C-alpha cells in the first residue's frame, strides 16, 4: 500500500504541471484557507531532496501564489468591510494590526486562520496598498522558504524513504504552529492579568 502511495506521489511530483498546481493552491489558500497549500509545498520540498523537484522553483512559485492570493483577500476585504466588522476574527486581526502595524501580516502567516483574517481586515480598513504589498512580500517569501525547507530537510533525513520525510516535515510544521499558539495564549493571559482591575462604581450618595 505504501509503495502504491509513494508511486502516486512521485508521479505527481515529476509532473510538469506541479509548479502551476503549487501556485494555484497557494493563491487559493489566501482567501479559501482549507486548501492544503502548505502541505503541497512541504511535500515538494521533501522530493527536492531526491531530485524530483526543483527547490528554488518551488519556493518562487509558492511565494508568488501566496502573494497573489493575499491581494485577492485584501480586495475582498475592501469590498466587504461592513459585513466583516462584527466577525470575531476581524476584531482579533484589527487589534493585531493596531499593535504591530504591517508586521502583523508576517506574524499572522504562522497562526491558524490568521493569514486570511489579517488580509481581509487590512483591506476592510483601507490599509495603504503599497505598504500592504511590502509586508506581504516579506510574509509570502518567508512562508515559502520555511515550508519548502522544512520538507527539504525532512527529505534529506529520510532520503530513502520520502514518506517518512514527509511525515517528519508535517510534524515539524505542526509543532511550530502549536508552539506559536501556546506562546500567543500565554502572552495574552499575562497581559490580561497585568491590566489593572476596574474599580467598582461609587454608589455612595
């Protein structure tokens, strides 16, 4: 069974359409976050270690797809500002934007659901497009490099067993995501505890 799965994946990885698929998945992931773009990039990175794919090309097409997808999301947010303002994710992203500015876009890339919420929010609040493109270029590039290299080093560790390399890469990516979420939760809790308690209202006459 594992040989059949491996054979199928290798066939996909050797397809000339692979890079177009990676671009399309990264683009769609910008406004349709259930698309497995990161998994595709990590997988392509794993097989770059065996020579099936071209690592620099994987990184470039993934970054370009992510950059384009984020701009689509920005445009959607720009056109749907009124309907987004009450959404919980919108409120979170707006707060992050107020605290970190454009860097919120880079940070949100590694938070589940954060990427789409932030790009939509930046469009909804009419964040300057030039600044958005600048920070998004950083976010998309670092994400593409991170995802592809995780797969690549996983593939190198298990050069003779790409499936194990893929599982290692996915495991590392998941672990990093969990760590980021834990750190974010701890910082939020500490900030809440550190804020002064509200004084009770004076009811004396």
